[in-house]
C-alpha cells in the first residue's frame, strides 16, 4: 500500500495536477508590513509600489487594513492589501512579476473589494509594460483589451447588490496566444452573478507581470481598492484526469488481487 501511495503521489506531481505554483495573501505581511520590495509570498517576485502622494495636495499610498472598513470582506488574518489615491491627479500602483511567465493551463485568481466607483480602481495583466487585459471600476465596471471578446449575457452592467462588493477574478491561459476570463460579484445581499466573461486572443508575448492601481478618487475608506488571496495554479488537461483515473483503477485491482 505504501508503494501505491508513493506511485500515485509521483503521478500527480508529474502531471502537474492541482500543483500550486504561486500564492500570497495579506496575512503573510502582518509582522513585516507591505512595503516596496517586500515579498512574503511564494512563486512571485518582489512588490514594486509607487505613488505620487505629496502629503499636502495629493494623497496616495498602500497599506494593510481591514477591507470591511470600506468594502466587502476579503481579509486573511484580519487584513487585506489596500490602496488609496485622492483627489484628481493622484495615483497609486502595485506591480509584481510572476516567478516565471504564465503558460498554458496556468490559472491566476484573486479577490478585489470595492464600494464607491468614483475615480478608477482596477487591474492589468501585462506583458512587460503592456496591458493585455484590463478590468476597471470607475462609473461602473468594464473590461478592455485589444482582442477581448465578451460572452453574451455577461457584462450587462455593474450590479449594485450592496456596496460591500467582493469581486472574484479568474484568468486561465488556454493556449500560447489566448486566455479566458471570468469576473463574478458578491455582497452581503448574495451572489450577483457573472459580470464579465470571455476570451482574449492574439497575445504575442509572455504574460509575466500584473498591476493593481487606483487613481483620482474622493477621500475616505469607501473609495479605497482592496485586494487579496493571489494564487496561480495548474489546471490539468482532461486527458490528465483520464490517465490518473486509469492508473488508479489498475492499482486498485492490483491491490485487491493481493
């Protein structure tokens, strides 16, 4: 039985099934703080944090804080990553590279929490400094990309089912030149459905980094951007499942015969 368990473990590892390749959340930074150059996650490069706050006319920056003070609950250990930038002309960005460029079947997911939608708050998936996919919240929500398609029935509007919104974002690389996306929204009033879903094609370079940003908002916690629970995992091909199940069945028969 021990050999059987070891064999299955090796098979799963070799196939990449459910193998977590990168992970990070705000609880990891409780002791050291979230600062430029920090990195308490695994599978990601260091954070690059930037803002133009001058402390008198422009206010911008990043922090660890309770997301429920301004939006929905995405906390880990009582905290989420938070960003602010007010008034007009203020900005704050958080850029990070993947440990290695995303490949086919790599799935990147994270959560955002927002309340008021003045100014701009959002996310860019990037190749070097170029955005190949953008999700922005500003006077509603929108997705944009040079080659994005939007599935029918999704993206009809940014549904306000309570201001304590939690946005769940899922991006899956489906081929060397394409990815699919799905963005859902929940609040204290329940699940408001899929806001946006579709595909981005024509990606010509490696997907190697991402950016969270906020700019031009009013002051107050309800205008902050919160995000958390960043994960990159591998989604097995259907054939991988069949291979695993086939070997499992053979091993079960062999064990029964013994």
